[in-house]
C-alpha cells in the first residue's frame, strides 16, 4: 500500500494492489475516514472485498465491446460473443449495485459498434493506436455484416432485468467528433450515458445542475471530446461529462465509485468537487497516469 504524494492540504489517496485486498477492505469505510483510493486489479475481485451500501454514486465508462485490446488477462471487452461481454458487465454491475447505498445511482457511459462486415482485423490508426486489433469477433447470431449492434441498449435492458431502475438515457453529442470514412450512413457523433438507480426512490438534486436561463437540465449534452494533457491515452471521458453526474447525485464529502477508472477522470472531478473517490483499474500504466493527474488535478 502506498499513499500518493499529492497536495499536502488535500485528503490522502491510498494506492492499493489486489493483494492488499485479500481481506475485506474496511478501513476506508469507517465513519470519519476522508481518504480516497485507487486499487490496481480486476473489478469483480476487488468489489467482492467491499462492504455493501457504501457509495452514493458510480460514474463510469466500461470497455466497449471489441474496440480495443488493453493487453491484459481478465480484461473485459474482448469476449468472443456479445452475450459473454454483456454477462461480464452485468456481473460487474451487480456488484456495483450491492456496494451502492440504497438511494444510490449509476451513471454509465457507453458507445455502440458495428459488426465487422467480414473483416478479420482492424488496421492501425495513427491517431488512436489502441484501435488496431488482431482479431474481430464474428457477427453475433441474428445480426448481419454492417449491422449496428445496439450494445448500449442491450446492456441497459439486461441491467433493468437484473433489478436496476433505468431512469433515462442521455445523448452525449460530440461537436468535435472524428470524421469517418464510411459513405453510406451519417457519421456517428454521439454516445450514451444511462442513469440507473438501485431503488425506486434515490438521491437526485435537480437544482445542482441548471442549463441556460436557469432551466432544468435536458437529456442531450453537447460536450467536446477531450484528451488527457500530455498523454497518448484513448477512451478518456471528458471532465465536463462527469461533473453534472457527480453534482446531481452526491453531497459534498460523499463517496464516488468508478470501477473502470482508466486515467482517473472521475477521481479528478470528484476531488475538485470535494467528494471522495474509489477507483478500480486493471491496467497499471493507466493508474500511473491517474496518479499524475490527481497530483495536479487543477489541470484536469
Ligand atoms: C473506457 S476505459 C475508462 C476510461 C476512463 N473513464 C478515463 O477517463 O480514463 C475502460 C477501462 O477499463 C479497464 N478494464 C478493462 N477490464 C477491466 C477489469 N476486468 N477490471 C478493471 N478494469 C478493467 C481498462 O483497462 C480501461 O482503462
């Protein structure tokens, strides 16, 4: 276990490995503890060590299906079938549901993808090195080459079946979306954020986030994609996407979970908003980036 050297005035951030978590992690959840933590490990194994009902909200973006190979055993996203992928996520989010407070919420960012159209590999992409892959999954049963898979809604319906309340979809519109080479459909420029709750009634502060002319927030959010300054990482969600989720779903000092922490965007925003965070990430290199970002979270 190591404590991150950060702003000395700020609350401590513990950096743990899975082997630190062979026993249940309880020290972070005693009343009065003000630490945040990052655990390097597998979401399912780490969450299993956490007591029930401790987080107020979860803001996260899981690996998308068949999009990129993070090169690690246990990674989610490279399952041979879409159903295996969805089952892995439903299992992980079942644990998320358990560790949320009864009035807690989940903000789940996810994008869609197409069947491979018969191609067996994806060419390297200079702007996005992680997109080069050795294999592509076969077209899922019931779909045809070139079909849009509908991954976000398939996942949303499975989570609903598993007990989650599906409260809304939010369209994240990206005004600076990358051009695409396909010429037989419009360029995709959006992803989804689903708001799900553990119970029928849950904490939600409608006044914490207001739009122009003080009107209540709408379900289409225009937010530019963002790259982490100085890093070549991909698939980072923008701080502006995370802010309204945390603001409307938590009080100051509440505990925010991100079980697919990546480069730590949820942690950066949680800190800036005086919330505690708990991040889980399989890839040690991303945790190093997250630690750097959190040591100077002003630059986001
Ligand atoms: C879409 S990225 C999240 C990016 C993050 N929102 C950010 O701002 O940097 C998904 C992350 O899930 C991680 N991941 C994949 N499988 C995992 C697993 N089994 N347990 C924990 N993390 C995993 C990947 O390494 C990747 O960093």
